[in-house]
C-alpha cells in the first residue's frame, strides 16, 4: 500500500512513523502526484513538538511536509489554468514541482489543487526540485520585502542555509553587494556565489564588528534567516525597520516593527515556476546536503535539528 509519514501526538522524532494509507483521489480542481522527493523544513519541528499549537494546531493523525516533486497520476474533472496565472495543469505523466498546505508531502502520493504544481524542468535535479518550494518562496519573499536596489549592501544571516543561500543569489542577480554571515566552512562556497563572507560566532558584538569592517559605508538592508538577536544587530547597524525582514524572530519583528515575510507571502505556482526556470538556466543553484529514504524519516529530522548544514535535507520515496 502507499505510505505516508504520520504522528498521533506531539513530541520528538520518536512520535514519527510510516503508515499504510489509501491512494488519494483528486477533487474536481485537484491533481494527484506520485511523489519522488519531499523536502524537510526546520519550521516543521516546532509544529510537531506542539510549540506552535496556538497558531497551527495539528489534527491527529497528522502528516508532514510542504515541498514535493513527482509525477502526475490523476487529474480532477475541473482542473485547469488558475485565473490570472501563467501556469496550467500538466497532463498525466508530467514531472512537476509542487506544494501542499495540508502537511502531506512526505508520502507516496499527494493530492493538491492544480494551481499548486508547475512543470519540473528536465535540467533541475529531483532532490533540488523536491525541496524548492518553502526555501525558494521564503527567499523570494524576503528579498522582495527589503526592496534591495543595485549597488546597495544587504546582510544575510544563516547565509549558507536553504533560504539564506537562495536569498544571497537572488540579491546578487539584482546587482546587490551581499554580506553573507555563515560559518567559515562555507565561506569559499559563498564567495563563489558572489557574496562577501562574514564569520558568525564569538557573540553578537564580534559579528557586528565584522559587518562594520566589511561595510564601512553602512548596511542598507538585512535579511535574518537565523534569529537569536540578529534583528537587534541590524537595528544597531542603523538599518531602518522597514528594510529588515526576519523569518526566524517574530517577537523581535513585533517589538521593532520590522517585516517578517516568509513563504506564505510568495506561495504560488508562478513564483515556483520562476525559481525553477532560474535553476534550469543556471542563474541560481540550490544545495542538498543529505538524502534519506522515507523509512529513515526520524534520522532525517534528527539531522535537520543538529548542527547547521549547507542547503536542504530531503526524503526519497522510491
């Protein structure tokens, strides 16, 4: 039978298990996709642990995952082009990249509205395609939120992560000078993307000193993908709150009036198609640090919660 990642109560990775489930049938406006790869995202951890119950309560049994890539196996009777969208419903057998709002991507099959998938370019690797949506749309929204212009200087924290590394590249495509805050092991890679690497660690004061040294003329905007005081650091650097976007420190965003645009602000198949095209054309790259079979989902999430790695972690269904 088809399989899906499930949990019946809040908790650690120990609550995760693989369940046998029925193959979903498409509603009139849906497609069913046989999933090849599904991505993991850090935001899924506090949801599973119950820390976000007041905002995103789980209904048990709950599934996991938003990102996926796979092949269309069924199309609903009314599925078609979304109004105002350049993306049309792919035929049965088509390879697609998509997203679900139902915590259901980590499964052999997923049913989603037809306007939540877009064709997968042949040049885009399955692992990259299956982990693109959350990181890609979050980076897209963050870059758009800070309004960076050519010639400006923008700092990005957690710049080697899935979101940060894409934000770095989208900013560079705009002609922006990027200060990429990351561990030294990733500095050469970030430099190859056109960024100016800045080491993190040894406390916020030392990071601030390094940023000031790297940009004596000042920092115009800041994208925080890490949290842990970076919003306050950006304020000390003189960045206007309207030009700070955090995806990791929402209390600080409320306190200082900064932006906090994330995946939901750019969640569309059109944006996904744009990002996929940039990947296919070699305009941007996306890193995948580890691939696990679905049976090792606990191990995958343990790795995700561990020391920060470059890029994304994904599950392979087959």
